[in-house]
C-alpha cells in the first residue's frame, strides 16, 4: 500500500523564532500592523510504501524523530492518507 504524509514542523512556542520575528517586522514595515506573532516552520510531504496504516505511521514517526524534526526545538504533527 502507498500512503501520503503531510508533516508540519514548528518551533516550540516557548522558544524564540528569529525567522518569525523578521517576517513580523517586515510585514509591519509594509504597513500591516494588524499582523503579529508570526511563527515560521516547515511543511514536508512524502510518500511511503507500507503494509498498513500503522506501519506507515511508525515510519513517519521514525523519520520525524531521527531526521526531520529537532525535538529539542521543534514539534511536529502529520496527517497520513492512503493513495
């Protein structure tokens, strides 16, 4: 079976987000003062070949924990669907 994973990785809310601060500042310099607290993260999509959904979820978890997300600084969420 083939699955499609959509992964969102964001910095932990308690940590400073320098990219988010820069984007917030840039938007406010453009006159968009009503926008504040921008957070910048990563969106990753991938396809997985697995026997079932549980196996696919385990592979996504492993990929996130071992490579895609720095768990000290980032959290992640994902959605998985069969294709």
